C-alpha cells in the first residue's frame, strides 16, 4: 500500500506542472519591482545569549541554541518589559501566550502576560480555560491591552492586520515594541506606500510549526531539554538598541531549540513560496493531475477521486511528515527509484522558476 501510494505521488511529480502552471503564472501585466531588504543575515550579535557558528553544507550560519537552561537569562533579555499583550487567539497566540507565561514565571520575571481580544469574541472562553481571566487582569479588550503593553505581540490574522494596523499603532504607548510572527504586515504596508512608525522597535519571532505543536513540544521540553519548535527571528527596527536580545529572549521563552536570523521581507516571501509550492500548489496539483490521469486510463470520476486523494491523505504523508521525502525515495526498489529520479529532476527546476517568478 505504501509503495502504491508512493508511485501515485511519483507519477504526479512529472504531471504537476501542467495543472499548476496556469495558477502560478503571472497575469499579463507589466512586471513590478519588489522591495527586498538588503540587511545582512547571520551576522548578528547578542550581549546576553551565545551566538554560535555552524556549518550548513559548506555555508557558515549563525544561530542561538535555546533550552530551558537559558531561562535565567530571560530577566535581562526582557529588561524594561513589564507587560506583554498577546493580541488574538488563532493558531499561534494560545501557544505563545501560555509558553511565555510559563517560562517567565519559571525565570522569576515580574512580567504580566495578557490576552487581548475583540469585544464579544467567542475566544474569551477558550482563553479562560487555560488560565487567563478578567479577574486576574490577564484578559481583556484588545485595544485596552495594547495600550497597557510594553511588548505588543500582534498575532491576529493577516486580513485583520491589514484592516486594523492604524488603530493598533495609534493605541500603542510610546516606547512600546511591536512583535510579529509573520512578515505579512510589512509586505502590505510597502504595497500601499506606508511603513511602521519610526519611534518603535519592530521585531518578529516566527516558529516553524503550527501553534498546537509549539505548545505540545514546549510541554515535552519540560522533560526533555531542547524539545520545541525552531524559530526564525527578525529585527526590522531597533530604536532602543535592545531589540535583538528581546527577540532572542522571546524565542527562548517559546521553547525554540534553535533560532536563526531572517528579515521580515524574507520571512513573508519564503512563507508565500512554501504555501504556493506545497500547502496549496503541490497538494492541489498532485490531486488534480492524478485525477485526470486515472480518468484517461479508464477509471470512473468517483474512483479517480478516491485514488487521487489517497496520495495526499494516505501513508505517504505519514512518511514525509515523520522521516522526510528522502525516506519515500529510500523505500522504493531500484526500478521505481529511477522513475522517481526522472520525475523529480524534470519538475524541480521549472517548478522553482515558476514559484520564484
């Protein structure tokens, strides 16, 4: 069954371009310039955390290794921060808020972590269930929480950020830091000719996993030091001179085992690239190409649909999720490996070029 699903996937690789190229191809308009930050990455320094150099396939990268043994450094990293407002309750906010609260408590930091939600949100009850409450002054209306916070972690949806950014900036108190977990807002502001207010630090910590896994692996890390979700971090504006250490402290408090530098521009571009290339483009393209292929081979539409979707929902996904796509290849016999190699090699560069364009 695994081999059958694998071969469905392999056959789809060669056909995926035909079904996704139209979706990825740019519209017939003049190309526009894309503003890309030229800030150097992997050249950061920290007064608090050890910056290590590691070799990645011949390229030297700088990272900070996290771990619960670094919690004693959090008071210094969060120096000047007395109140943190986590705004929203989507995928990331519940995990990040709980992880921060627990880590700062364990570190002995006198910092209050609050949740800010829109008035009447159904998420109030969910926040109460994990220990945030109005009575404890850790749960409230979003703009009220924003106005109290020294660090505003804006974890609402992309659409909400685009709609509400002016009100959010206006509600922030002087000297507060804006924290993000996605670079989308920068891309949106640049697209309309606007920017972040110049009088604030703007940082990002971006866990490389969904919120539930950020919390689950943090809990595991209480028993196994180093368990967690890796995160990239970015310092877009550093008015205070302390933004890098605050971002790194945020990542350590989330339980990230490794943190590496990026920029907000690189973060949102890579995120869109991955969503088009995997979460949306590949999933859609593999299913559609197989669906058409099976019907050409004589299957009924109903059976073709079942067989096609199984290539995504079946055993192959478990292999890729737990062991990577290399494990799929390693599980094939010699003849099937040749088919895989041909399909993968034929589709890789065209797919990459389409996505980059």
